[in-house]
């Protein structure tokens, strides 16, 4: 009984304890939930406040960005407005300028029309006056014919005859005076003229074509150039192919060679050797090699500058080099490069006037004489026009250009209009005054023709063309030609020369009549 009561009491105690524990646990859970709710409410509140702050910041940033974009947009608008206003101002200025120009042109047109009207009136007036003058002249001629009893043609013939006689007498008197002056000074003046001619023409031509003079600071340098037993001068001649002439000419030596490029190489090499002071065979060969490279570079640069100056593009490098080599060549005393540049410019102008392609014409004009700078001995046997045409074909020039090069001396048949243009311009450049020296054969022939004209008149004993063809001395036989006849003969010979010959300047004809009386005393 007591055990049962104890078990029941224990069970009741356990139940009460369990209930109490449950109640305590439930109260604790309620507190935890309440605390969690409070924390959640606080977190939500904080999140809401942070969200509001972020929202305000973003709105503020958006407003600032909007204001910046608005300011930039306003700047762009202002800039465009400014440009538009400037353009409008320029347009207004141009409109006002055009208006003023139109007004001025209108005034000028009105003035021109008034002048034309005035000219028409004056022309009508002059025509009427001319008619009146012709009528008056006709009436006066008729009156003179009635008074003199001669017609107008007969009076004119008589007047011309009297004037002709007076002109002949004046000419004879002048020629007589010239003859007397020539008799007194003939020999002295002739010597002076011949010496001056030889100095001015002969030496100048020889020097330009095949000789260069190298000036020295002193004659002591000549010995160093010659070297021991002549080894230095032999080394220079062997390396350059130029003959070096060392004579008694003070402070100068002469370089002789028909190839002007080799002559220039020798001149520059000597200048470097003399400046450096070290002159021996090994140094000479080194300097000559360097100078040859320098000359080759200069030739290429000259060719490039030439084609650039003339506006020619796409020229093959080998043709450019040949153009540069023309600087060191001359033709009849005329520099070949200058001649080719001149022909190119003339071709461009003439082609433009004829409606042809001026660029092709310039190209053909520049290249027309490249055959005159042969590279090998074989090239020298080919006519320069054919050789130049072959080189142009080899390096890709157009058929019109190649044909113009080959046909400028009629070596081949002309196939385009550029060919006769190049031929004509080549003749213009070579024949203009001062371009070339006269060829010796034609010069001698002109002198012979002068003398033959004199021999065509009766009584002429001897005739000499002197002073480079500017004077003809005629010696006549005193028994056949009188003094009066001598003056007339001088006039007639001068007229014959004037009508039958072409010559530069003027030709003075001097007729000399000499009478000698010789007796011998025994």
C-alpha cells in the first residue's frame, strides 16, 4: 500500500515536473520569439533607413549627372550657335562683296558700252574723213598731172630713179671712206682679231670638251703628285683613265680626257689627295674608289632632282641614273642635261597647246638623248637615237615615248604625234641663239661661200673672209676697176650676200684697189 502510494506520488511528481518544465520552456520560447521579432524589426528599420540614404544618394548623383549632361549639351548648342552665326556673318559679308562686285561690274559695263559707242562714232567720223581725203588726194594728183604733163606712174618712176642714184653715190662715198680706213689699219687689226678669235673660241671649246684645269696652292705640290720616279702620277692615270699633264704652267696641272665623268673623278680625287697630304699608290687607289662611289651617288641625285623638277613619275632607276650622267656630257658645246631639260619643257608646252598628253611629251623630251651617254664600247657603235629607244623599251617605257626617242633623228618611222613634237623641240633647243657652237664644217663652208660670191664679179683678183666671217676683204685689179667702180662693186657684193646667204649679225665688205708703180735704179 505504501509502495503504491509512493509510486503514485512519484508519478504525480514526475508529471508535475514535466508540466512545470514544459511551461518554463514555453515561456523561454516566447521570450526568444519576442526578442527575435524585436531584432527583425530593428534590422528592417535599419535596412529601410539605409535604403532611404542610398536612394537619396542615387537621386543626388542622378541629378548631378543630369546637370553635367545638361551643361555639356548647352555648351555644344552654344558652340553650334556660334558657328552658325559666324557662317551667317561670312555669308552676309560674301553677299555684300558680291553685290559690290556686281555693282562695280555694272558700272564698268556701262562705261565700256559708252566707250564702244564713242569709238563707233569716231570710226564713222574717220571713215568719212578718209573718203574726203582720198577724194582730195585724187583731185590733187589729177591737177599735178595736168600741170606737169606726167602721169602719176611716170612721176614715181622718175623720183625712184633719182633716189636710187643718190643712194648709190652715198653708199659709194661711205665705202670709199671705209676702204681708206682699212688700208691704214688692216694688218694690225687683222692680227688683233685673229689672236682674239683663237683665244676666245679655240681654247674655250677645247677646255670645255676634253680638258680640266686643277689649280694648286704652290708648285711644290707638283713634285708630290708626280712622286718618286713618277709612280704617283702613273697610279692616278691608271686608276682614273685620265691623262695628267704637268708642265710649266704656274700653280696648275691639266687633266685631259674625253670622258667628263672620269675627268671629274680625277679632279675630285686630286683635290682630296692634296688636301689630305698623303699621296702614294695605295692611298690613290682608295681615294679614287671612294670618289667613284661619290660621283655615282651624285649622278643618281642629279637624275632624281631632274625628274622631280619636271614632274615626271615612275621612271626606272637605271633611266634616272642615265639622266644624271647627262650632266657630264656636252653636245656641240651645249650641256646635254640642260638641253634635255629644255626640250622636255618645250615638249610639255607644245603638247598642251596641241591637245596631246604633256606628261608623255615631257618624258620623251627628257629621254630623247640618253643614247649619248653610252655605258660600254658596244653601245658607242649604235646611233644614239636607236640606243636610247632600246634602253627605254628595256626599262618599260610606253611605245609612244620609245618611238619618239628613236624617231627624233628619223632613224625609225614616226608612229605618234609626240614624235614630231620631240623632233621640233630638239631643233628649237639646239638652234636657238647661244645654245650651241657652230659646227666647224658649216663654218668653213660659209667662209668659202662668202669668198665665192666675191669671185663672181668681174675684176676681182683675191677675196678673203676674215674676222670669223664678219668681214669680206676683196682685192681688185687696178687696171680693170676704177675707184668709182670699186665703191659700186662693194655695194653690189654686199647686196648679193644679203640676198643669197644666211648669216648671224652683219658682214662688212671692203674692196681694196691698189696701184703700184715699180722702177729699178741701176
